[in-house]
């Protein structure tokens, strides 16, 4: 299998290589599961290699860079993220579990608080 330029050997599909610009109108249509998956992937990369302060500020820098580079208003993007995180929709049970695990991760790994189940 041939490695594509800028693919780093991962054989990623073209839409994951930055070949399609951001469509701001589609942000509000991203499925909650996809948004939760993206958040989990970002956190997974941070959890074992950085201290909590570095994790939190790093995510803040990433958020700022996304807003600046994509021409997004930070408060609007934060509002969309908050809505996904806190406003479950009908039939979204699997996502609710995934989003709860994000909250649990932040509580346990970043704030060093015990996570209770049930």
C-alpha cells in the first residue's frame, strides 16, 4: 500500500488530511457521538504524559487556535460544545454514556476526585 504525502503512513482518507475546508454551517449538525469521539481522542493523547495544568492549558490553546484559525467566535463554539455536553436529545443514550465518561475522566484525572458509579 502506497503512503500518501502528509499521511505519515496512516493511510487516512482525504477528508482527514485537510483537503476539505471547515463548513461552519455544518457545526451544529455534527452528531453528538462524533463530537464525543473527537473529545475522547484528544484527551486520550494527553492523559498519561502530561500533568493536569499542562493538559488544561493545552486544551485551552487548542481551543483558541481553532477559533482564531477557523474564524469562530469562542463564545459561540463554547456554547455549541456545552450544549452537546449538557443537553441530551431523545434516543441519545449511548452518547450520554460517552459524554459522562468525559466528565468522569476530567473529575478523576484532572481534578483528582473520586468517581462514583450509580
